[in-house]
C-alpha cells in the first residue's frame, strides 16, 4: 500500500501537517501542494484550528525542495503540469504568507527551495541545531523562487543577495541572526514541543518556554565583507570586487559564483534588487513570469542534467559568460505572461 505523501490531522488546538516522503527528502509533488492548499484554506476559517504546525518525517530533511526530476521531465515534454505545479506552489506560498492564524514550521534538517516556501513564509520558523538552509538554484540554472524575491532582500544588509547568488548553506546561529528562523529549539525537544503546541493557548508563550540560544553567528562577523562586495550594482561588479580581495573567503566566494549559470546569476540579481520595494504578491507574480522563461530556455535543463541526472557536475551553460548575457535578455524574463498569477 502506498503511503500518503502528506498527512493531516487536528489534535487539540492545532492543525498538523506532516510531509511524508522521507525517502525523497520530503520533496514536494503537485499532489502534496494541492492537498496542502485545500486543507490550509479549510483550516483558515472557524475555530476548530487555532494554529497550524508543519513538520516532516525522517531524520535528514524538512524538505529539500520541489521534485526536480519530475519538473525536468514535464518541462522537456511540454507537459502542462509544469506550470500547474508552480502556479499552485506559488499560490500556496502566498496563502502561508497571509495566513490568518499562527503557522509554525518545525525545521529539523535540510531545507531548500520549495521547502523554504512552506516554512520561511510562515509566521513562526522553529529550527533545530541540524538546520541546513540553502537556496542553491543558480547552480542548476534556476533562480531563488518560492518568495525569495521578497524575503531574501529583507535579510540584514546584503546577506540575501549573498545567499541567493552563491547558494551558500546557512546553519542555525546564522539563520536566527538573519531572521530566516524565529526560534531555536534543540532537535531532541521537537516531540515535546509538538505535543505542547497542540494544546497551547498561546503559540508565542509555548515557543518561549522551549527556545534556546544557538551560540554566536559567524554571519554577523562576516556581514561587513558581504555588504561591501555584494552591494554593487551588477553581478560583474560583485565578482570583480571579490576577485580584487586577497582573502581566502573572497576567493572561494568568487570561485563559487564562477560555477553558476551566468543567466541565472543576472536574472537573480535583478529579481532580488526589484524585490526590495515590492509587496509579497507582486514578488510572487514576478517569480511566475520568470519561471516560464526558465523552462523555455537551456540552463535549467542542463543544470539539472549535470546535478541530478548524470551527476557529472559539469554543466555547459549557454551563454557561457556573464558578459554574453545582455540586459535585453535579462529583461525578457520579467515580461508579463498570458496567464498571470492570480494573487
């Protein structure tokens, strides 16, 4: 018998969602996204559910993102499920962002891509010491979506641009400092926390009783360097600034950028700069436009091939350099589409 991909129950005051694909790092499928949207919409009204808790099965990941292999296959075949998935996913992220009740994500392990969308957009993000947050999309010819347009530019200084372009991983102390997480609770206490939250009258009071200090944030110490390099007005200027810095960190960061899709880097740069002044719904509409163009292009398929299918880690980007990606080409990613996201 096939196990449900996502589980729903009401216990005490809480509606509980459990992502249930541990063998696939709880990556999101179209059916999961649709089921979550329907259930959350139902729980949003009435008094049966006072707050929502979302957690995950297994001990490795909260959610590693969307089902990239399925999206690759659908995109290649021009299957309409490609854009149905993103449409429903982005509408789910918007529902979570505007949810009228507390929405508590219990993040224990890896969280990337679509997993970020169903956690960081919520009101409360509780992370364990096993948290590994990343938005690595530029490394597969994609872009930091699921609300990244909005939340990344609102991290301290240029931290969002740093994470969005490089795909750098973030641990618990840095996540709490940056505001990616709102609370730290040790992994061993997640079970007790879940049980108490189900009966809690006040989510905030309950979380305060369990919250712990994660230690010093290295990101705080690195903030000045990140702001100095990633505050420039183009990806080329960021890279030149890093390459002029003799520090080991700058050299490693520059090398990381050199391995990403040039098109993705330039699209993501403009995306995150525009996101600084847009409201959330406008950001999601922008992402829906960009995703159409990504699936019409070359680099997403090549990046996914290199990272997920053949796993040779040697993508051949087209164009191959930042200089070859024109501003007109970048602007085309932001043009309206026929079926705009209805947010």
